[in-house]
C-alpha cells in the first residue's frame, strides 16, 4: 500500500477522572481511542490492519511511556508478534457486550462517564463497517513486563464512509 494512514486525533478517557459512589470503583480503568484517516486508494481490511500495525501510533505500550517510534511493544505484547492474522472479525453486538461487561464490572458508572463512553466508543462501534478484536495471542507473545495490565481489550474499527480507522484500547492496570 503506497499511501499511509494519517493520525487524525486521539481521546483518552480515564475512569479516575469521574466521581464514583465508591471511590475505588474506577478500578484504574481507561480507554484510549486513536483515530486515523484511511488512505485514498481502496484496500482490503487485511492491508489496513497491516498498515495500522506499521503505524507509529501503534507503538504504544499503554503503560505510561506513550508512543515510542522505535518501540518493540504494543500493549502487553511484543510488537513483532502482532500481525493482521491475530485479529478476529467480531460483530458490533459482541464488541458492545465485551466492553459494557468490562465497563460495569464494579457496578454502574457515573452518568458523565457513560455519556463520554457513548460518544467516543459506542457511537463509533455503531458506525463501523468492520470490527476486529485482537485475539489469538498466547502467553509467549506477552513481553517482559506486559502483565502490568490486569485486563486488555483492543478493537480496530473500520468506518469506510467516514474514511477512518480507529484503534480502541480498553484496559486497567
């Protein structure tokens, strides 16, 4: 693919920034949303996943270091072991179920947080043509300190009508 994905915008939702009834209910959870513009030419989803994996925004360990241009980690995984083949196509319904279960694992969330999640996460899910879930990676793919994340969910949302691919990571540490 000649054209590259272009980073458009990012959003970070930290559950600790919201007032829960039980102050520990935030569970050190957060959602990171990275939006990238699709290339002008038409490419298939496998090529888009490969382009995303090769993009600098994908080189993020999600443990406070941010995007590292020469990084070798992606979330809890060794970057070299993340390939388009380890992504599973999933429905919007399955994705929403996984995420709402994760969101509500410690009880209901504040209304403000729910509204922000709806706008940044669930509205994007509904608009996506295709959704892919990072799965199929075993223990051998976890890097030397990758278990700092108690839970790590990653989805790639492809919305061709908006010309956008979204990398969505929901995790806790």
